[in-house]
C-alpha cells in the first residue's frame, strides 16, 4: 500500500526556470507563484483570458467587444472577434514547411509522417473536395474513422470551411453511431470500411453502409482507405498521391447506391490542388460536436466553439503539459474520445503529434512504451488503467530519455499507480488530469512548478474556478463533495445541438445548483490547492476511457424478448477499471440459458463496443426502481461496493425496495 500524499517528485530549479508557465508569469510581470497565478486567473477572468490571446498571438481579429458578457449558463466570450481553429493549427506551415507535424503508427509497426507543409497541402486538397460536395459554413461533416492522418486532415479541412466536425471510432456499433449522427444531420459522411485491433482485422463495410442509409441529409459518403491502403503516400510516406481522378461527382448515384448518397473515394476527394484558405468565424462559432454518454436518453450533442477551444488548448497544453515546438506529443485515444480532440491540439502549440491506431497491449502490455521510445516522445498520455496494467505486469520501460511528462486521465489513478510511475520513470513528472468531454479539457491537473504526491492532483487548472460543494451547496475544503465550477470557462459548450431554448443544456449542468456548473465527479480540495478525485457521482459507464451511458446499453439488452428488464453496473473506482455487471429479469417462461448469454455478449460487442461486454450476466427477481420508475443504478453500485441497502437508497421512495437486498455481496 502507498499512502496518499506521499511526496514522489519535485521540480528542480532548472525545470521551474524553463517552464513555459514561468515565462508567461515573467511576461505578465508577476512573481513565479502558481497559486497566486491561479487565484488571479479566477478573480480577473477577463484580464486572464485576454492575456492569453495576446501572449500566444492568436491568429484572428479580437474585436472591441466585451471579453465576457452574461453569466452561466449563458456567458458569451470575445463578442465581435473572428478566428479559425485550422488557421491557428497550421499557421507555422508557411514559415516552417519542413517541420515534423504528424507521426502515424499502427500495431503492426507501420509508420507514416507528415511535415507541416505536407499537412497543409493535404488539408487544402480535402477542403476543396468538401467544397465541391457542397460543404460550407455551418454544415456538418461526420466521420466513422480511426486515429489516422486522413481523419486529422478531414477535420482541419472541415474547420477551415467553417463547417462542423463530429466523429465516432469504428469499434462503435451501428446503433450507437446512428443515435449520435442522426441528431446532427450531416451533409457528408466519411467512413472507413474496416480497422485493425489486437492483431485482427474487423470488416465494417456493412456497418458503414447502415450508418449512411440512416442519414437522409447526406450529399455524399466518402470512403476512407482501410488500414494498409492509406492514400497519403508521397515523400516520407505521407504527401499527396499523383494520378487521382480529376473531380468528385457532383451528385447522383452510382450503381448499387441509394439515390442521393453517391460514394466518393478518398483520392477523388483530394484530387484537386487548390490554395489553402480559412473562413473567419465568430469566437463561439461551432467547431465540433462531441457526445455525452447518454445516461438518461440519447447522447447529448455537445457543441464547442472555435475560440474557446483554441484559447483553452493553448493554455492547457502550454502551461500544464509544458508543450511547445520542440516536443513530440502522444496520447493513446480513439476518435470517439475527447482526448483525440485534445491530442491534435498539440498542433496549436507547435508540437508534433503521434497518432496511434490499435490496441494498447498488442502484441504485449509494453506496446505503448515501445512506441514512445521509438518515436522520441516527450509527453506521453494514456488512461489510468494502462498505467495500472503496466504496474501489475511489472514493466520497466526503457529508452525514454526524451520523456519529460506522463499524463493520466479517463479515471482516477490510485496512489500505487503514482508510485509505480515514480519508480519506473523517476525523472518524469506525472500529470494526473480530470475534466471531461463537456469542456474538452481538464479542470484539475499538474503544472511543472508544483510537486507530485501519491494519489493527489497538484492543482486546479488556470481559469477553472473549481470548488467542492456539500449537499447544501456550501464550498468545503478537505471534504469530499461535488465538483462544481462557479465561474464560466470559454470552452464550455456554446450549446447542445437541437436544443433551441437551451433547456437540455441547463438541465445537464445547472439543475442542482442554479448558476453553478455541477460536473458529476466527487472531489476533495486540500488546503494547499491539491485535489483528489473519487470517480463519477453518477452512473456513467467508463470502460477504457470510453464513456457510455446505461440507456445505450439497455436499448440493446432489452430488445431481447426473453428479457423483461435489466440493470448494468460498472464497479470501477480509483483508477481500477473494475467489473461490468449485467443483471436481468427474465420474461415469463424465459430462462437465462448459455445460448442467450452468448447472444447477449455478441450483440453488445457488435452494437456498442468490445469494451462493453459484461464480465458477468446474472438473473435477479426484479430491477430496483423509484416510485416514478427510474432505475436505481447508483444505489446498487454502492451496495456492490459494500454499503448496506438501507443506507444506499431511500427505501420509502422505491416501488420495490425488497429487491435491493438481492445485490448485497453475500447474496
């Protein structure tokens, strides 16, 4: 056992002196004092966020409107300003075209690279192709695509047009993707026909076809090259390919395709070489749509704006991750997790980004460590479960002389995980971060100026006024409470899609504490500003960093006629993924046979993801519900973790309190 709070790492005077946040404080004329800087950033938010625009020289026109107008949940930022995310990501391409921008790796060892000049050239080609398909400002481009350069190129091209991006990874089943994409009515779908994972190839052609057939607003589907067939293959294995057809079809259907859904190859999309341009858009203009887990219904389409993401990622990546033009930045993620959006933000600070598509543990648990050593990664990010798996496997990563920082997120990392990182990589600063898809960043995290203690996140991030609320809404220190934000941040959603009056948005974050953002995590804030996260305070399933709501799970399970009702519980806590448990109540005269269990597992794998196959499927006489009919997921999880039923739930508020006792560990 490692005691929480044990000191593991301290910055040297050289690290403090060379930290990018130190240079920022010197530019401000402030003393090098992180806690003082954080306090100023939340006491004077207009000054703080304005200083970031000036310090980083954001490409765009700031305008003369107010920095902040209104309050949560309706605050607006930098009224009158215009900018474009893609322009800020690619602004070094003209002056440094030969600088490495992208490294792409797969689990077979395949490697491709893109320089800044090559990346900008590919973005220009795909931008022109999307424009030929009718994509313009405000249109949606959806991608069912892996973590490869083509996906990054397509996103930047979409953003450059002022169109709106949204992506899901190809391990998601068709129903999960359709639930997301039908809400946003995309004009173009970019879809891959297959992907490789854990040494196997998975054919997704039929799934991609089902998705396209469910999207009546499509003008075209773009077929992305499958693994091993990548089309960006010039010098260095990455630039444009010659001899592509001259133009994509303007409309109509090809043989075997539904009318209105012509299929365009990736080569056709990128066939014309045109100058790169960027559409100036307002600060809050939609950049991308990401999705909530869908715990209480369909996944919520969360819209982030160009300006909020640019400023937030410049701040977080530069000051908290300490990244800049000399860095190689890697985070293990898929395109269905917000960490992909965060990873590609490395381009904003001039870092090269490493895109990896495949399993973290194929052909062995050390796969990601070997990749980091081979690519000279300077900042390595992953989910907490991978660190715990490396610890349990007794790994001793080598060849990481360039590594300065290690990021952990997705779930809380236990003190033992902190200690393993310190023992295995004693010179590396561990940065455990916690935030979410909702803001596409971390609220609490690390900074090069502060030491690292086992199990403790060193600080609240700049500009994030994080507090811990007790049930009465009182801020507390040294006690576990609800993680809330009492001031707005620019990367908070500009809206939910299809939520014209904002009611869905308000209900999601502001229903419990009016005017205060409730995030759904348990947090303890220590007197010195350090933080401890104790996991979700709601019932979201978090498997391998992929969040998914229980309602998506139930839509699959309860489609089986043999099953009358069901309950799914994720027992993960404190960095340990835990077990995924499915409880079912059988329909009359039905039995939970081995064949039914097998079909359930196969369907959940195919329609949700391999991560969401239950460890156990158990029959119970009833599913606990409130008087209003709501399933009691959180109380059951507490019971499974040892809380007595009468303390886990208000029995008087239940329709069937007797069934709670079926979930006690000794049952």
